[in-house]
């Protein structure tokens, strides 16, 4: 009997620690990731605004389906390979700045901001995304493995891979 009480106490402590840490974390956060891509910014803008082609270069994205226009803005459903989906409404606020309002299946409406800038003939891109996590255990887990941060990192990695400089294919004559 004493062994089962010890196990119960250990289980309660192991459950309470993540709860206590999760409760100290904010419910709302802004996650930002950045990259520099070795291509001119207008090529990158073409990639991030051509939703039809995104499933071809984004590894986590299964399908993009265009929806009816919402308040004059393009709307798309993103379906991920893990089964998640979000509705995105894209607003162009400047030639190189985009806001994507996304609606999660749980009813939350959040924002993803994409800024692209010319950087010495390359492209600097910054993506920021709001996240809202009500569950303190999930907030604790996000400290270890953050799915929003990982999705942004994967997006930028896939964009960099798509725009890698072509290897030098010129024939060099050694004669």
C-alpha cells in the first residue's frame, strides 16, 4: 500500500510541475523567424504569393484550395500533411509586406505577417505569427517543442531550398 501512495505522489508531482510552469507562460505569443535567401526579392514574392504552387515546394503542406473572396481579399484553405488545416485570408499592405489572417478550426482568428526586403541582391524575409494556447500543459510542451515555431522554420527552409542557387553548369574547357 505504501508503494502505491509513493507512486501516486510522484505522479501528482510530475503532473503539477508542467502545470505550474505552463501557467506561468503567456496564452498569447508572437513567434518570429527570419532567413536570407540568395535570390532577388521579386522571385521570393512570386513564390509566397503563388498559392497554387505552394504544395509543390512546401513539405508539410498537402493541399491549398482557393475559397471565395472575403472582403475583397484572397482566401485559401491550407491542409497540412499531419491533418491540420487553416483558412488564410491574405492582405497585401505594401509591395513587400503581407498579412495573412488565419482562422483555426477551434475558432481562433490570428495573424501571420510576412515582410520581404532586398538585402544586397539577396532577400531578407521575416515571418511572424501570433499563437494562442489556452491549455497550460500545451504551453509547457511548447517550451520544449513549439509546433508554430517549427512550422515557420519549415516554411523558410522549404523556401530556401526552392530558391537555392543553381549549381554552376558551365562547361569549363581545360585545354
